[in-house]
């Protein structure tokens, strides 16, 4: 499912109406009816509804909602917040239709007490004030009405967007409607998944309003929600005649002294995601400690005492043909000669690659390594958290968090790598400008080790020949879903619970 900006949605609707002759009033009727359906689904017995509508098309949706609630025997009080002479053409159609059913009051400050009285009696408040039309801070009279909505304590449904919330996720210094339900049309908007938007939208419902399911290439948005529909077929059922060699060999590199747990967790996750072989590469000094911790993975020690020797990757080139994919970073640490070491590793194998943790910090310290990554046959995947992304881009963490989509997209375009920017609603950005937002996840993932598990999952899928972009999206989705299926409280979850959740997530998406 696409994830759109206000401009993309406007362009899609205008082009389709222009090319097909589909009237805007048809889309408005469908939108309003779908919101009325969602309201009556939650409130089967008629109540009093207060419809607060602006002068634009969002307000037009509100007039349609009011009419359908009247059809269903609701007591409906209708308020226009704006100048009736400035109604958009489509909104004016339904404004006039509604006037034949019920009076519509026009709000101004002298009617504040009357509005308060209606709101105090309401069971449902419909916010159809601005929708996607927010460009800056709210001004009177809309600002006053929003304040009254939030002060009422009543159940609120917002049409398309809670009023005051920017459609594209930009921060606006203004009061915003806090909705219990937001019904948006055809596609979700980026603002629904911003930090404020997620809190203010309440339950988000997406309704089709009659636009074609397939868009012409020039209309297709660059954003989308991470949905199993588009990657599920990339992970085929296993052939009964397959063997361990059929499912790839992942090489995991990391595990310096004191950080063996990270590479162990990544290795276990790789097996959970189906890799046929997993080899853990650690400094020679850590091989016996690692052998005591793991059973299933193979162990390939490289020269080094505590950390890797700068020349320790020399043997990789001759064994590269036996490796299907590589993941570097879990428990890697920092060490003298690390730039030479990483360059040797990158040049020794041209297959699929994941970079995480201290591999990213080395990359940030030696940006000339980016050219080595750009020359690879397949794009590398990096999995930074906001702090690592800040170091890679020379931005502050605050700047990264404030512009997550733009930061991830621009870095992917500039470097040719796939960027998995972790956090609430993890983003997966492709060098072509496409950005996928992941809807799964829980606070249970806010623990050390969760990122190592994700690295192992992505590496495992790469080893099984899933394309890099789909491997990243699939792993992020299942990783987030697994956190809610572990059966433990988010405070108490440990990595073994997350591993158990992986198998449940896989079963749900691919078996049941």
C-alpha cells in the first residue's frame, strides 16, 4: 500500500478525475459515507453527533457524513467553521443538499456558548475542519474550535487527518485535534506515522473511495507501507528435496572480546530465518569462549587478540565462493587498522552484505570506504539506529529524528546503499528514492540485542537469495511482528523470547 504526501494525493486525484471524467462529488460522497459507516459500526444505537466542517473539501466530506447519520436516525448538529461564500465547488454541492435536511450554523466567536452546549450533549464529534489542508499554525476561528473539541472529552473522529496535523509529518507549533479514530482515504499519509501523528490519530482506518487500484508509473508515490503482499512470494516454500546447501551460507563477522553475545544472537536469528549454514567469525583469542556458547553455527577464527588484526581478512578471498552473504558488525568493536581491515573484507567478496553496529561507526570515521561499497555488484544494506545515522551524516540525533524520511532517502541516494533506519516505524530507503515505512514493532525491541537479531535475519534472507530490498523489508516486518508474539511483557522480553516470536511470525505470514 502506498504512503502519500498531500501533493501526491492531490496529483493522483486530479489526474484520475481529468482522465476518466470521474466527478469529485463522487469521491466526496464515497468518502463521507465510509466515515458514517465507521461511526455507526462503533455506535450501533443512534446518538447525537456534532459535525464541525471547514470550507474546503474536507468539510464537504463532513456534510455527507451528516446526511448519512441523519438517514440513520441520529440527532445531528452541523457547524460551518468558515465563510460560506468561500466553499469549494464540490463542498458547496453537499452543503446545499444538507441544508434541505437540517439547519447549518456558521461559527463565529459570538456563538461560542452555543457550540459548547452542542459539544456537551454530543456522543460523537466529527472533525472535518481541514484534513490535508494544513499549511501552518491554526488561526481563528479554527483554532478556537479545535480547543473546544479537545476540552470536550468526547469521542472524536477525524476525517482524513486530525486538524492541525501536517499531512507530510512536519512539526507545526499549534494545538491539534486528538482523535479516537481517523478515517483516511485510499492511502495513508506520512503524517499519520509521525511521532505526533501516531499519538493524535487514534485508530487509523483506510477506506477506498473509488480510485483505480493501479496507478500509472508517473503517478506512483515514492513511499509505501511495508506489507507482506509485495514480498511474500520472494520466500518460496521449501522443496522437499532440498538440503542445507540449498539455503545459503551466511558469514557473520564480529564478536570481539566482551561482545560475543552480539554475534551469537545474530547467528541464532539467522538460523531461525532459514539459512542452511551460519559461520561466526571472531578474533582467534575468542574462539574457545565462543565454542562454549554456541552449538549449531560453524566457527572461523581470524587472527587477533581481543579484536581483529588489521591483516586478518586475508583468507576471506579464497573462501568467498563458499559464502552466499555476509553480515559485519555485531560485537565488532573498534581497533587499530580497522579501515584497512574493512576495506580488505569488502574487496574480498562482492555478494550481498549487511553492515551494522561498529561496522557503521568505522564507515562514519572513514567515509572514503563508501566508494568501495558503491562499486559492489549488489547494494549493501546498512542498519543504523538514529545515533549511528547521525554519525554517518554528520547531523545531530535531533536532526535525524526530525527529518527521518529525508535523511534516509538522501543517504541511500548518495551512497547507493539500502538504508534501514531503525526506530518506531523503521524506514527502509532504496537508492532509487523509494522509502518503505514499517508498521510492526513494540517497545519490547528497545533493548540491547534486538538490532543484532535483525542483522542476522536480514543476512539469512540474503543468503537464501532474496533480493536486498525485499530481504530488508521482510526481516524488518517479521522482526517487529515477532516482538508482539513472544508471549512476554515488553519489560521482560529477552532475545530468546524474540527468537521464539520469529517462528510464530513466520508461521502466521507464510503458513496459516
